């Protein structure tokens, strides 16, 4: 993936897809965006693909940035244009189905591509799009995937860290999305700084137990892909999950809050499935249940604090 002849196909023209496309174009990579929409203004240096979901022969790297509820259909359709030489990255904060399959699992099911990676970390789409300093994490079992991600997305304003823990990055990105909503809810409800700090520590411990239950590395959850991402949410006022949480805390109904955001937020469908899955696995998850209560219009500020103050200590101050 070195040299001026490299190319990348970005699937999805939402805010995150366009942000990743902008970062790729700034690195000198020939960047094409695949989207059904033709009314989207593309970032400088980014081209529109001639045919939706037909991957051009020169694009060895493919980046998916579509909602998790359509990823299986999209993967199935691009699978006809992929083979073993392709590297596939995704930046999707979601887990699919009641069994919480990762997007990587879906890509392996629906495409012949095996060299797969995931993007996570505390970067905001607005920052990437504008070229402001940003930090990303790329997880993959394959060094050629992380090398390609570094070459295409890294640069003077983007620092990209790598890990072999693909599953950890995928679960961290998904779970932090849920917890970022709780951060926004706490802000909207006037939660104190001290309680917010305690909540974040407790929430990440809870998320780590969930991730460990599927074989992810706890260190990934406690690093930039997990802890760093959630810490950043405190100051990322425009992050969709945070905005949604604040709106719910102020009394907005879920459909009203989503309408004002004007975009799909993965946590709305993901949080209830995570809470249900945790119950089945017998992993205590009071904070994730509190997120579900917030989405349902419950008094979640009190529920969050109650979960923090009354949950099991598990014998450690880090619990």
C-alpha cells in the first residue's frame, strides 16, 4: 500500500465514512466513496465511485463505514468483487444479532476476504474531516492490514496505534458507544465531576468483564480503544451518543431526540441486546441496564448513581 498508485474504496457516505475518506485523500491515496446518495458533498480529493458497491480493481484496501443493521447485506454484495488479496477495514460501532456477532465475523461469513481489521479510538468525525489532530486505533491479526491502515489514514494530523486484538477493538468501540450515551445523560442531569469519574471507572470495569467473556484482551478495553474513547466523550459535546443522552436527560422522548439529531445512533438498538446478552452470560451489567432505562424514558440519572453506589464491590477499588 505504498506509493502514489495506492487506492482505497470507502463504503458509506455518512459523517464517519466521509471523515475517513478525507483522511485517506490527504495521505495522497486515490479515494473513492461508494454511496447510493448523490446529494452528498465529498471532501477535497475524494471521488465518487462509478458504480455502487462494485469495488474497482485498483482498490486493494476497502473501508466499511455503514450502519451495523445493513452491514451483512453490504458485505454480501461486495463479496462478489473481493478475493484473498483484499484488505478490509471497518469503522462500525456495532455488534449484530442477539448473539452480538462482530462486524469482522460478518465479513468472514459473507466475503472471501480474510485479512480484516477494525478502527476505533477517541477520534471524532468532525476532527478527521477538518484535518484536526486525531487518534485512531486499528486492530487486526494481520500486520499487512495495520500497515495499510497506517499508510492510508496516518499522517501529520492522524496518529494511528495498532493491536492484534481485533475482537477487543470491535467490542470496545461498541460498548463505549453505549456508555457515551450515559455520559451525556449524566451531563444533562447535572451529575457531579466526582460521580462522573467514578461512573467511568466502574463502567469500564463492567465493559471489560463483558469483553473478556468473548475472549477479548482486557488491556484493549483499558487502552485508547476503550478507556481513552470514553474519557474523550466527556469533552466531545457533538458526539451523537452524548447529544442523545443529554436530550433524554432533559426530558425529550427518544423519537424526538433522534429526529433532532438527524442520524442513526447505533446504541439505540445495541444497548438492549448487550444488556440481554449479559444476563444470559450471567455477567453483572447494571450500568448497561441503566442505559436501556434511559432509552426507554426511565429515571436513569438515579439508576446510574444507584448502580454505582449499590452494585457489588467485587473485592477491589478498581471494580
